[in-house]
């Protein structure tokens, strides 16, 4: 900071020197500009004066003659022709004079009449008779008899310096002769001025004043000035040939001058010096020229090379360099002196200890900033004060002794005084404990006072006291504490340490913590622990250690590194507690959480955890893993029929057998209910999972005898392999489950490997199941109806309602394409409900329309009539619809009858309500005549497979004849399904079959197509055709 | 004017200044220029040797006429018998000026005189004004100048002695070898379309053009070229060859 300030001072001096030299340079340049201006002014005046003398001679000898004045006097009175003659005469007479004047840089010669009109202009004879004196004040005054010369005025053609003389005839002014000096003459005059060599001079004429007077045809003689659009300059040869580069450059610099527009508008002068390089400087002088009305009507712009400016520059630059060098040399010397003083002061200023110097009278003559900071006094308060009386006390409460101050007197006696028991009182009244060193202060071998160094040790003192208190707390902590040095040597332990480890403090001090090592942790464990400490500054975890008694015990350990502010580790503090009891409780809880209490096998949670672990291992070691998913076949039936106690015993036995079927390393778990899982790791052969599956199937299929019950339990197993069938637990379990279901579908008591086709099927089934749910919501189901025809009358005895599904993507689907999925997906119940409701509604609609559709036949599957609420599903729904059960025929598949006893009350209930029952697909099932006898059926529907080959297969014909005969004997109607040919119908009629149904009469049709069939009695004709 | 023609013809138009007429005529013949702005005499001389020159329009004078006349001027007080005067010094303007050799010859012929008579000598003043003022200054006895210039200096006691038959005004001529018939027609139509007297738009368009161009133009059929073409036949051969 000080260095910067010093540099600023030196820089300031250099800048000051530069400014002084610059100001001097400016004055010198200005002086030269004034000189140029004065020279110009004198040159112009001189030139105008010499022209005036010349014109006076001309005037006296040529113009102020009687012939001329008489001609003007006559012209005043003459008519146009007379004036023309006089004008022509004057032109001819004075043309040679005009030519001579032109060669002397005059550009105009004009005669003006007394009335102020121009009579003859030699340079523009075509312009005449205009009242020029109105615009030329000079002419006006001349016509009044005065003489005016060398004044700037604009004319009809040119602006210029005007000279005019009155012409008198017989004492009366009859006109005037008017001359205009060109700017060229003035330029030449200026060019003769010393130092003007190479200068460029331009006359700038105010455009508005010129154009107010001039004839428009003259405007083309001028162009706009380079430096302002308000001024014009005369077109000259130099405009075509081009000016020197320097002039164009100077004009550009002038244009950049922000003062220029204001200078021009106010008619002021402007002087500027511009330099293109060291030796290439120019003065631009803009000098106003006033006209006869004292207006600034033009400017003379002179651009002059300033050759001596370069000399001025060099001399000033040299002075600046020399001056700067002198300043810098002086600065270096001063800087060195200041530095040496500053170093000493810096040492004391940055001392961490307070320091003051006393003279022999005890007055402070120097004090450092730390002393001020500790004592909280300003420096100016301390300087000159007596330390002993201002802040020195001998103890915290005791005031200082006035006579004796060891700090001062011991030093004055030539000794060094040291104490850590002195007290100083700060300015705020607080007393602090200080350590003091007081030394004699020598100056030129004379003892002139003392130097006192002191330090505030109040906090240090209090820390020591606090440490003593901490020792007590340390010893009483419940947690064991062990303090070590940086190399692990034990420095301190507390009482709890001794209680937990059995080692006393004296036994362990100086030892290392390896004393407690149990041997249960490998080297890598400790390396990781130390890495954590060095990286994070600590470690926390559970370790096994050994007590003095040799017992190994678990402890929760925290190790913290103790570091200095600079990061160097000075030791470690370990705190730990014995967690033997805690671990024991955790183990109990873990066992409860991870085991199935019934079988003792791992439960689902434990299995998933182990499986996850095994998957990771298999992935790392690139090994395969097999999952065998088991489900006991029909276990539910055992539970339902024999009760849960027997069921649990079966599960216990099965679990035991499973355990026996696998290696001890293989994992067996119960996932829940009757589902088990086996995980095989490290299997050697490709078919090992299959072998295990066979073994399991074999073992489980052994009879189980429980309380006099001999039970045969089988199982279905699905196998999924990692990584072939999945990479995670969820996928593998799902796939094994799919394979298990496939095994069940394949007939149970077997196993299936998971395949991708299986996955695809499952996916499709799942998708179809979702669609089924949506179909119910979206009302995508519909019913088609197929008539049943009485073969004697041709009358329609009823209509079979057949379910269709208008699938949004797959089109119209038959039940065979979705019913199985509907069953598995739990949708069948809702579908059945919808079919019954819709068919009843449609029946009612036909009846309301006056039609006679007979009975509505509804197919009821075995799941429905086997369910517990079968009666509600069927009977209640029909009741709610308002249709009489007498109008409804329930078609039951022959295969389904096996699952519900024929004498079940359910059938009787339905018949009592009025429902008619028919057996569908009759002939392909296992119905016995006995059963038929007990079942209250009214119709047997012969399966269409018998009808199809009726012509070619005698066996089929025989069966049909038998069924028809049986029906007749039992009093049951017989209906033939799938009649498509007239010959089939003819046969059926011939053997006395009661009814028929098939494409020969009508295919299943939407409801709206059925009504016409009912009205037309179309089927009588079909029968007649067959009979005939 | 250049911009206007450029728009009409649909391609850039560049102006070339010639120091004298002979160079201009030569450039036209050599197909170095496509259009020429000429007085009647240079046109007649060009048409004599180049059949591909086609008049587009002739410009009107300030008085609205598409023709002008030349005059022989003399100082007002001077009594001159043109048929018999001897030692006459006549001021002419320029060699290719219509009011020069051509018109003066015609006007002298009406008095039975010729420019190459032994009692007559002539000088070129350089311009109409210089020729006129030369008479006032006494340098010439007579001068052949445009009548409008003679009128301008009447206040200097200049008198018109005789006036020539009318000549067509300055005109624009196209080079058929360089311009297509369609382009020529478009240029002609553009020049004739502008009517600065009767149309405000025409005045706006032409007011910035030169003095001799801004008064509108006439179709070639209204410009009497025949007189000047006939008169050229009587000119001495050197006139064409000498600038």
C-alpha cells in the first residue's frame, strides 16, 4: 500500500513536470500562431493598400474623365437604344482596361448608374440594369460621394474585396466605377509571408449571404466547403488536380474538432496544430473576414507546415526525459531511506507480542500496534504516558505500588526482568494476565530506558484450568475412551475402558491398540479403516476385539484424528462401547424376520435378499443360476377338505423333503401358501436343474400319512435360468412362475423350463385379459342368435344366444378365442352376467314386438354352476330382467357335469324355478345313463361331430339313432347340432329326431336379422323340400 | 436524364464527353457509342456517311419551338452593305456549329456573297457569346450566332442584320447497329412522353436536366432535317475532316 502511495507521488511529480512542459509547449506554439496571424493580417492590408493605390491611379487617369462621366450622365436620361449605344461604347473603350485588370487579379469591372442600377458588367455583360446598390452597401455609400476600398462584399457573380469610386459630372455624382479583387490576389499576398511556403489557403464564403445577392447562373462557380456545408469555396484548378494529402488530412482533423461548428456560427477565429508524425506538424488557422456590414461573411483558412514545432517538440521532450530521470533518481534514494526505516517498524508492527519503550523516567516513547490492540488504547494516549500508573497492576485486584515497578526498575538497573504473573488493566477496565520481559534500552552505550515485551496469557491460563476440569469428566465417561499419539502409542484411557477391556491404565499406557486385536478382521479391514481416517478424519463402525480375559466381544467404535490447524495429525481419540447384548437381540429379530415359522425355511424376504446377493456373485463370476418355482398341485383341496392343521403338516413334510432333495448349499425357501422356491448355484451340468426337479417331483409324490389319512401330493415346477431368462430377481421369478403355470397346464406333476414362446404367450394372454376388462366397460360384447327348429312342424322352438366380441383391433372374435383367458382373468363372472341380462332384454324386445322366438338358450359353463353363488348369478339375474325362467333354457356342457353332482340341490332349484336344462355337446363326454336319469334335463344336444359324417360313417348314424331312441325312452327331447346338408336333415327326420340347429336353417345372426326369420316361418319350406 | 434513359432501355447508360465533334462522329461510326447528342449540322454530316444513324427526337428551345435560327449581327450604328462591302472580318463560333460556316454561308448567299470571297475573312471565336462580344469590342465586323444569343446582347447595341432559315433543335440519335429496334422505340417513346409544359410530372422529371434538354422533345417527323441535309451538300469537304 505504501509502495503504491510512493509510486503515486513519483508518478504525480512526473505528470506535473509533463504538464508544465506541455503548457510551455502550448504557449510557444500559440506565440508562433499569433505571429503567423499577424503576418497574414499585415500582408493582406499591405496588398489591399497597394491595389488601392493602383486603382486610384487608374481612376484618376482613365475613369474620372469627362467623356466617361458625361456618358453616364447621358445614360441616366437615355432611352433603351441610347443606353445600348452608350453601353456598347463603354464596353469597347474599357475592354482592354478590364483585360489588364484581369491580369492583375481583378475579376470585375462595373459601371453603376446614380440610381444604383448596374449599367455594364465587363465580366458578365448579359447581366445589367439590376438595382445592385440595394444589395451592396458599399456602392450605396459611394454613390453618396464617399470612397470605400478594400472591403469584402458579395456581388452578382463573385464575392471579393471591393474598391469603388464615385463618378461626378459637373459636381454631381452620376454613377460609380466598381472593382472586385479576386481571392487569388490575397492568396498570393499571403504566400509571400515568411514561413508560409507550402501553405494552402482557402476562402470560405458564407453560402446564405452569397446566394442572397448572386445570380443563380453564378452558383455553379462554387462548391461546398470540405469543413462545413454552410460555406462555399470557389471552384479552382486545384480542385480538379487535387490538393496535397496533408491538406485533406488537416480538413479531416478540423472536421473532428467539436468546437468547429460553434466557432463558424459565432464568427470566431480558430487555431489548431495537428501532427501526423514527429516531423510533420501543421497549423490550421481559421480567420474570419468581415464584410461591409461588419458580418463574418467569409473565412480565410490557412494550412501551414510548422517546421519549428518539431524543434519545440524535441526540446520539450528532452527536458521531460531529463526531468523524469532526475525525479526517478531522487525517488530511488528516498525510497531506500524509507525502506530501511519501514523494515524496522514493520518488525515491531507485526510482532505477535505487545511492545513499548520507556525512557528513564518511565514515560512511553514508542508503542507497537499489538500493544495498542492488547491494551485497547490509542497510540497517542499511550505515547508520553507512564505505563506504571496508566495500566500496570501487580495482581488482578491489587492496585500498583506507586514507588516500585519491577518492570521499569529492574531494566534500568541493567537486568532483564521476566514474569508471568503481572496484570495490566485495559482501557475498558478489564484486567488481563500478562507475561512480561523487560530489557534495558541502550542508545550510544548509554542506558536510556527500557524495552518491554508483553503477551496476554489470560486465555491460556484459563485453558489450563479448564483442562484440569476436563480430566475429571474424561475419567467419568460411560463410553470407553482411548487417546493415542500420532504413532498409535496409547497415552490415556478412562475408567470405562478398564471396565470393558479388563486392562488397567498402567497396563496399556505406551502400548498400541493392537493389544486388543481379536484376529477376526483381516488386513484389508484395517487398511480400509486407516484410509478412511486419513481421508475423512475419522471412522465409525463395529469391530471385534479381545478382552484381557481372552473373550472376543463386539464393540461400536469411533475413531477421530486430532489435527493441528495446519492439518498435521497429532494423535487419535477412540471411543467405544460393548455391543454384545445389542447384537444378540438383533440376531433374534433377524431370525424372526427371515424365517418361515411353520417350515423353518427362509421366507420370501430372506430369499429375495439371498437371491440378490447370489445374482451379484453369479454376475461377477460369470456363473449361471437356476430358480425352481414349485407349487403343490391341488393343495387348496386338502386345506378345504381336511382343514388347515392337516394342510400345515403337509407343508412341513413337503419342506423337509425339499430340503432333502437339494445340496446343503442350495437355498430352499417358502414364498407363501403352497409355493416354494429352490435356488441352485454353481451347478455343474446343463441338466442339473432338471435332475433336481425330477428328484423333487419324485420325493414329493411319495404318500404322506397324517392322522390315518394317506395323501398323494404332487407338484408342478417352473425353471428359469440366469442369465438366459432374466437378469434380475423380478424377471427371473416371473418367468419361473410362468413356466410353473405351463407345467400345471401340461397336466401337473411335472416341470417346464421357461421359454421365450412362453413369455410371449403370457404376454398375449395378459394383453387379452386387459382388453377383456376394457370390453366390458366399452360394451364391445354382442350376442348372435341361432334358431332351433322343430323337425315335425318347422317351427322355431328357441334361439341359442352365442357370445361374440367386437375387438377393436382383432375384429369379431368367437368365444373359443377368449373364454379361457376370461376364466383365468376373473372376468367370466361379469361376462356371464352380461350374457344373461342382454339375452333376456332381447327376448323381451321380440315378445313386445309380437313375435314368438320360443326359449332363449344360454350357455352356462362349469365354473359358473360350480361357484358358490351360482344360483344368484343365474336365477336372480333372470328374475331381475323380468323374463319368466320358463322362457330360458340353460345349456350345460356334458364335460362340466362331472364336476357337480347330478343330485345336487342346485339343479332341482333351477328346474323348480321353471328353467329348462339341456346337455350340450352330448356324446363326447362321459355321461352315464344313470346320471341322465337323475338329472332333470329336458333336451340332449347331439354334438355336431356326429352329424358331420352322418352320410359316410355308419357308426355315427348308429349313435345318433341310439341317442334319439334313448331320448324318446327317457322322455327327453333330442336336438342335432351342426346340420348343414339337406341329406343330414333327411336322415334326422327319418329317425324321428325332435329338433335341429345349423347352417342349413340359419347361421348365428345379429338380433335385427332374426325378426324376419320369425315372421316368415322360413324353415317349413326347408323341411318340405327335404321330405319331398 | 441518364437514370431516366437507363430505366427506359433496361440497361446501364454511361455518358462520354468528347472534346470535339469529329471525335464523337468517329466514335459513332466505329460503334463505340450507341447514342449521340448532336446539333443539326453534325447529324447531317454523320447521316451522310453512316446510314445506321436514326433520330430519336429533337429537343425544344426555351421558347417551345423545336427549331432555331441563326443571325448575322453587326454593331447598331454601323451601316453595312453586305452585298458589296469589302475587307469584312466575320466571327464564327466553331467549325461544327450549325450557325457557323453552314448558316453564315446560307445567309451570305442571300446577299450574293460567299465565305470564301476574296473580300471576306473569318475567325472562330469559340462560342456564340465570344463571337457576339467580339463584334461589340470591334474585333469582328459581323458574327454568325444563334438568334437567341444575338437577342441577349442587343443591350450592347448589337443589331441583327439577317436571319437564317430554321434548323431542327439539338437531338438524340441512335446507332442501329448497337441498339435493337425495340430498344430504340422504347427510348424514343420515353423521350417523347415527357411534356414539361402541360404535365407536372414531366416538369418534375426534367427540371434537373440541362438548359437545352429540359423543354421537352419532338418526334423526328416534326424536326425538319431535310433543310440541313440539303445544305450540307454545299459545304466544303474539309469541314468534315477538320475539327
